[in-house]
């Protein structure tokens, strides 16, 4: 059975993955700081609303809401319009937590807290798309227990797969090291996209590679990626050597 596709709407990317993410799967994007992980996630959610009229939720756990808004505005995305119509939900979980607990503490949230929130939110909004930016931030909650992080992450992915939503998770890679912050994120995901930021003769070169995608015939080459005034642009025809 071939799964329906949820296109990212990012120029060049859908061509690499047979049209988009398979519906109701959990997808992962990793890369070093500044490699455009957040931009990828934002565009995935924004394009869903704009092009497909699909409700999307963007959970930000690293950047405060105002930073996300500023970035979107910089790429000409009109988020206010879609927030007002309830089609795009931009949630700063740290902020929510600080308010609920009226504490000034860092708003670190564990997977259980996220699931509790999402259970209601997904049902209430009927969202088709979800982005969680990032797992690296959630992992801080389990700093003392890698075993617990592993168990909770698997449970979280299981919850998402049963939730009738197509998810994009974000995690950081370690420069010169492993592809994901905790070394396990790629195992819970149905697909895994790696963003690169390489120093070539003093210039930063952006790349993208689809490393894994279940249910899909996909491209495995490393492609060049550009950021333009309207966001990410991937050259599906050219390769990086
Ligand atoms: N208008 C623009 N044109 C080109 N590059 C930009 C523009 N705006 C931001 N950038 C770059 O895009 C990067 C994307 O950042 P972001 O998505 O936040 O990365 P990450 O989440 O991986 O840390 C920024 O670090 C910056 O270098
Ligand atoms: Mg980011």
C-alpha cells in the first residue's frame, strides 16, 4: 500500500522524497546550529496552511515565540493572518510552562508534558501537521537518565504515529560527531533528513541529504541548499561531492 503524501512545499525537497512525507509518519531533521532546521520546520507548517489549507502546530522549545515570528516575517510569511483564523498554532512551550507555574525558571518540558498538551490540542484543532523544535531541548529534562530519555522518546514517537498527524521533529547534530544529539532520535523516526553546513575555502556551504525514508523510494545524494529571501531552495538536480 502506498501512503498518501504530505508535501513540504519546500522547493526541491519534495522531489527528493516522492512528493512529501508519508501521511501520519514521524520525520526527523538534524543538523548543526545554523543549518536551517528551524526554517525547514517553519516552512513545512506554513506551506501546509498556505498551500493545502491544512492546520499546523509549531511547538517551539528552544527559540522564544518572538524570534520565530521575526524569522517568519523576514521570509515574508504572514503568520498573523493564519493565527487569527486558527489554522496555524505557534506555541512557545517554555512560555506556557512559566505562566502555568508562575515561575521564572527555565521552561524545560518533558515528553509527558508535551503529550498531555498535544492530546487535547490535536483533537481540538484537527491539525494535520506538527513540528517539534527541538528534541534537543526536551532531552535536557532527562539529563540525569539516558535510559529514561530513550524510553520516553520511543513512547512519544508511538503516540505521534497513532495521532493522525504528520510530524517533523528537529534535533541537533554534533559538529564532527554523531548525526543526532542523543544518538537515538533517528531510530524512532520513519524518515531522517540531514542538513549540513560545510566550510569550503572559508565559505559556508549548505547541504541536504535524505538518509532514510520508510515507505518511499527516495534520493540518497547530498544536494546543495540555498537560503533565499523566501526561504529554503534545494537543487534536486545537482549533487555535492
Ligand atoms: N535572508 C536570509 N538569507 C540567507 N540566509 C539567511 C537569511 N536569514 C537567515 N539566514 C540564515 O539561515 C540560518 C537558518 O537558521 P535556523 O533555521 O534558525 O537554523 P537552525 O535551526 O538549524 O539553528 C541562519 O543561521 C542564518 O545563517
Ligand atoms: Mg533552530
